[in-house]
């Protein structure tokens, strides 16, 4: 059983970023990958249900399209992006990640899903700030085509719309910020957002004011640390014709 191994450690403008691998004795030594930013746990391979549901719920809302172009904001351990590739209608997958270290982990095969993403010809990594790209003065998500629109934008970066990793992200979760994001979607296209917190009524109202309607899905999963269950929230809203 692997006890503990730090696979990478790098200083970043947001704090010290580390990738760790360890054995989990409560799960018979199961291999676990974790990412920390300073003292804050960003993600763990133990808890991937919410990240997978983010993709499933977002893409289900646009089912029936023959060809789907997807943006994933936040690469993490790759669960959201790999789930998108499982959908045969996905023609292209553009992954926007602000930390070049995280892209390196996948390209170098340091994380289990990295080889799947990197080997798929539909995948393209873009190193950049998702929130800046989505803003009114932003460059758009595709550096090769700044005006490009997408069928689905799947976002998993902050812990929630109110528990954010940087103050610079706050504007995105306002009506003005979401309205700019909406312009990056094709008609009927889906915006799907992961949150570690329960559904937020105030944010739901903001989503509704911009998109006309939205849905909040509570995703429940087993938590071996508590011996019970935990939940994430997935918000989804579609650009109306």
C-alpha cells in the first residue's frame, strides 16, 4: 500500500499547489489522489460523483444535438472532462485551466485520467483564466477563434458561487458576469456549474434573471470520512432561443 507521496509541488500566485498520492486505510488501502492549494483541499479522487454529474446534467439538457462543442472550466483531476468524452456527440473539448502545473500533470501522466484526455484528438488544453476570458472585455475561450460559441460550458473551479478561490472571480457570479458568459453559448446551449454548498436561493434568482430559468440538482454520495453521505450541487441553465 502506498503510504504517502508528493508527486509535484509548485508555488503559484494563488498559493502553494501540490499533487499528492496516498493510500486510504478506511478503504482497504485504495489509492487516492489529492490536490491542495496552500492549506485548502481543492479536490480528491475519493469524491468524483459531483464532477461527473456536472457533465451528465449539463449535456443531458442539450440531448439530441448531433455535434456538441464543450468548454470545461477547471481541469482538476479530469473527471468532468473525461465524462464529456464518453458522450459520442461531443465533437470538441476545450479545457481552460489557469495553472500550467495542472495541465502538465495530465500531459505527463501523473494523474490517472491524464492519458485518456491527452490521447483523445477532440481534447485541447488552453492555459488561461476562465473568468477573465468569460468577461465583457475577455478574449473568449478559444485563442484561435475569439468569437467562437459553444454548446456547453461546464464550470468547476470555485467551491461555490460565494466560496471563491480569488476575489477576482466574484464579478462572474453576478447578473452582469453571467450575461457575458451567456454570449459565449450557442442558442439552447447549457451552462452547468458545480458547487460544494447546498443550493443557494440568491444565486438561483440571479441565474433565472439572466437565463430565464434554471435548475438545481443535489448530488448525494457516500463519504467514508463521516460514515454517512455528503452532497454537492449542480446548477444548469440554458440560453433560450
